[in-house]
C-alpha cells in the first residue's frame, strides 16, 4: 500500500494530464444532454399525438336492429288486370233547362195625400155696444157733503166704475183723489146711488162694462 508521501505530488515536476479521460467525459455529458433533449421532444410529440387521437376518435352507439324477415322463396306477385266498366251517359238527361226568371215590376208610387186646408178661423165677435146713461150725472146740493159746503171745499175726483148687466153701478173706486177725503167718498156714493144706464150688449145680450169718469164738485 502506497503511503501518503508517495501520493503527494512532487514539487518542481509537472503533472501529466490524461487527455483521453477528459474527452470521454465531455462526450458523455454532451450525449446525455442530447438524449435528454431528444427524449423530451419525443414525449411532447407523443402527448400532442395522443390528444389529436382523442379528439378524432368518436365512439358510435351500435344499434341492435332486428334483421328484416327473409323473403319467401320464389315469390311472384299476382297479375293485376284492369277492367273498365261500361258506362252510358245520357246527355239529354244531364242537361237541365234554365230556371225561369220572373221579373216583378215595382208597385206604382202611392198617390200624394190630398192637402186638407185648415178651416178659416171664426170671425171675431162684434164689438159690444156702449152703455147709455139714463139719469143725470151732475152733482147736486144733495150730493155735496154739508161740511164741505161750509168749508167751501171744491175739487175734481177721478173714478173708475162698473156698470152691471141690469144698468146699475156695481163697483166704484177712486183713481185720482181730489185732496179732500170727504169729496172722494161723496163721489163714489153719488155714482153708485144715482147713476143709471142702459147696459152694453154683446151679441144682443147685456154685459157688464167698466168705464172711467171725473166727478167735479164746484160751488156757485
């Protein structure tokens, strides 16, 4: 067994280098790298091919269909013979005569209704005849109130009176007072007491009428 001193390099002497060993090592390393690259490329290629194959392959379902029934041996279809029926068409019976068209003339227009003229209105009744006085209408001393005579009261009284069908005065009213109440009252009292008339007539019958008048009280 060699001692450590024998293995120790000797100073001053160059160590011989083995070139063949280095070449072998570099070649081995280079081959390993190339092999690894080759293996990696082949693996990627195989993976891509497997994916393409998975994408292309499509499974189909197999339908279990029953086979068609076998045909009978020596089958021959029967011969069909067309028989045309004998048909006789009577054209005279087919032709139907045209239907008769009856045209009805429209009825004549109704005659216009005769225009009936309205009867003329009855003539107006004749105006009544005026009443005619049969007594005097002058104021006398008997018609004058005694107090008015002593007081020298004078005046004109406007009245409206109604002549009844018998000619008497049935109503009297003062329309224009004289300013002397005693003279106003004396006027209607005198007219209803003393004035008489032949009444007015309408169609020959006596009717009542209303007339205005003035009664004048004057002292002489």
